């Protein structure tokens, strides 16, 4: 039987097209450091007020003992690193800022926080503070695939808005227009097989016509589970680099499409 023709290339971002370090060491700290000043400057914006109200509501009912300490303005028990800093943030800014920073540090997904981070990143990209680094092979390969009429799509746990900002402000210029579809965790977890079925349905393609590239073995396994073609992205600087039974690539340029 002939190998099915690939029509769409579905790409993870972090660890696949963009170094993990940009997200972890640049984007997240950038938003964290600017939370207080951003909220101060934009406090009157009704949308920001709504996000703060949602944060306040979550803070009021968060059962975590550390959060209860924050709420009472007392030091976090156990002197965990950063505890003093949260207390200071709670005293000088507001318990809300301290709580948002605590959520970031504990990698807790919270929609209002995600939205605020997105707004801070948007202003950082717009004023030139932030430029997304991509691996050298990414822009030329995306342009080639686009010329060759492959559909290009993104699937990343960062919000679609954040994905578009990143490709709009890349070191290789604005690449946003090369992609036709954008998926984030609203379609489902990247480790769940159902998410890949849902993506194939949106793309109106048979899973075998889609090639998914990611550095996370659980994601590769889920996509492969419904019959997508897969490649494991083994980039310099990625934490887990065991491809298991899957084909590994170190550059998108290595990919040969049937
Ligand atoms: Mg990744």
C-alpha cells in the first residue's frame, strides 16, 4: 500500500520550533515582573477589572494553606523560597499580585492569569522588548512548506493569542500568515488522543494525512494512537530527549514528506 500523502503539518512550539528557554526564562519572568506595574497602569480598564474580580474570587476560596497565609498577610509557613517575596508583594501591591505570582510559580493554570500574561506579552512584543527566537531551520522550512502548499497548523498549550504573537514577532519576521489553523488546550489536552481526533475533524483530513511534530513523547504517542504520522523533535536544550520507538529529528529541514 502506498504511504498516505501528508497534507498538513501540525507543529508544537516549545522545544520544537522555539527553544524551551525562551518560554521558561524570558516570557514567564517578563510577565511575572510586570504584573504589578501593568495592573497599576491599566486598573481603570473594565476588562482588567473583570480579570481582577475573577482573581479576587479565586483567592477568597483557594484552600491551599499557603494562599490562606497570603490572604491574611502573614508569611508562608515553612519559609519556602519566595515566601518573603509574596508577603512583600501582598503588602506593597496587593494580595492579588502576590496570589498571581504564587500561581505562576506553582504552574497553576488560571484563565484570568493567562489572559493577563497575554496582555503583558502583547505590550512587550509591541514595544520591541520581546522577540521570539526560532531555531534556524524553522522559518526557511515553513516558507518552503507553505510554497509547496502544505497546510500548516500549530498545537501548543500556550493560548492561540500567545501563539500568534510569537510567530508575528519572530526573529525571522512575521510568520503568522503561513499558518492556517491554531489549536490550544481549549480543544483538549495535548496528551489526550481525543484532542488529535478533534483537530483532524476541524482540518477535515484523515489523521494519516497529518504529520505532528513535538518534543513530548506523551503527545507523540497520543497523535500516533489515532494514526497521525509523527516525528519526535530532539532539539538542543530540551529536557527529555528519549524518542522511544518514534523517529527523531533535530531540524524541521530533515523531514521528508511522502
Ligand atoms: Mg513542546
